């Protein structure tokens, strides 16, 4: 883990923002796995990855910047 992130987590634990670093990391990893599995199910239901313009509309709703054509990983499952 990068030192700056470890220091941030140490600070959060020390101030009570998080109960423990291991619990925070485990919750974060579970959220990422759940997201990847949800995206894979969605892509399976849609027959593949949605077009980049639809992905960027969804990202805009979430307040995220759009992906460029160069950042678009194509038809790889779980990549949205």
C-alpha cells in the first residue's frame, strides 16, 4: 500500500473516523467486488458492454468525468 494512503488510514483510525484499517480495507474491497459482479451481470444481460456514450451519461449522473475513446476498454466484461 502506498505510504500516503497508509498514513491517511492511520490518521483516520487515530481520530476515530474508522474503527480499524483492516475493516475499512475489507469493506472497500467487498464494495469493489460487488460492483464488478453487478457490472458483469448487467453486461451479460445486455449482451456486452454498453456503448461509450451511454457509459459517459451514467458517469455524468454520478458526477464522474467522461471516459475518452482512449480510456474505453472496449468489450471487456466488468470494465465499465
